[in-house]
C-alpha cells in the first residue's frame, strides 16, 4: 500500500500546493549562511530546494512522494547537477555522518514515536558548526484551518523538539502565531515553532 497516497494526490494537482516561493523563515535563515551542502527533509514539490539552488547551495533532498519529486524537478531545470532528490521515508533516508552544512526541516510531519529518532539521525548528518532550520506547527495549531496535521500526536511542543537536538546553540527558538500565505493549503493564522541553531 502506498502510504504517501495523500501526498501524491495533493501534489498531483495542477498548482503547487504550497506555492513556488520558499518558506519565509527558511529563506531568512539561509540568507545569513554561506553556500554549502544543504539537506531538506520531506521536500515535496521543491520550493525551498529551488531557492537554495539559485543561491549556490548544493542540495540533497528526500520525500516519500514521487509526484512531489517530479514537480520539484520541473522547478530545478538548469540546476540538475546540484540537486540530489531521493524517494525515501524519514526512517529510510540515510546520509553520511557529518557530511552536510545545513539541515532544513520545514513542515515535516513525523509521528511522535519516530520523531526523536528521525531528528537525531538527521542531526548526525550535520558537520560540527553546521546549522539547523526547522519550522513546524505547534500543538496549538489544532483546530486552525491554515494547514498542518489534524492529529495532536503529529504537532510539536517547542521544549520537546529542542530535546531532540542536544548540543545545539539556538539563535532562534520560538513558538509564535503567524499569518501564512503559502499556496492553497497554508493560508491564514497559524501557530508555529521555529528553530535556527548551530551544532556544537
């Protein structure tokens, strides 16, 4: 059974589900860093990857949806040699330890029983001194219509998430309300968690 059927259907629509522009928090954080190797988890249709490619980053990405990958590749025309996009689950994706400069986890929905293990495996991919950029819906998002999982189990608590990444110095560590305007499916007031930190 295709556990990514929901995402295949969403990404199968003619429009880009979350638009073609990068996530604003991801963009603002990445602009402060020098180009290097970037890993994007659950990258979907490639909006963040494409923006990073244009800024000179070598991008590694994964997602479980082959439909999402196909749409991402239509954005990345001209940058194919700088993009390595794999079809994989959170637990199935592997990368060499301490091999990347930046890790982006933007709206990657991970079940609570797997979340810590996935986050720590991804953090192992970062070089010492590398940076993490994470944005996710908080538990306060439940009931809002601006996007995100409909299960409390897949929504995040700021302090719990920080414990998934021991040994990080946090430049940004906030839970806040923000108005989203990202394509069709992220519209309106949202309750978010934002982390931007450096691995010690």
